[in-house]
C-alpha cells in the first residue's frame, strides 16, 4: 500500500511544474514513508518517528503555535528512568 502511494506521489512530483502543486504529492510521499514506518517497526520507535514527522510537517501551518505540540512530544518521549 505504501509503495503504491509513494509511486503516485513520485509521479506527481515528476510531472508537475509549479511549486504549490508539487507540495501536495511530496506530502503524499511522506505519508507513504510514515505508513512504512508504522508497518515495519517492531517497537514504539516507528510510532515516535511518525508523530514527529507529522508535527514537523504541520508546524508551518500552525505558525507560532507549533512549539506547544513539539514540546508535548519531547516531554512524552523523554526517558523516565533514572540512573
């Protein structure tokens, strides 16, 4: 499924000319990579990477409010064990 989605996104990037139209297929490619991370991860690392990539992609849309979800992600994934 993710390979098909990646291929469709790659076709969209190669055959489009202007930048705003190319950004949508690029997001489709990144979603395919996220789907692969979720499918092939054996532990929670794949889910963490997916959450980070989704937040990093959504950050320009949120503007200055992007700091809050990134802070929540950083505090949620921080190691809680003490040495």
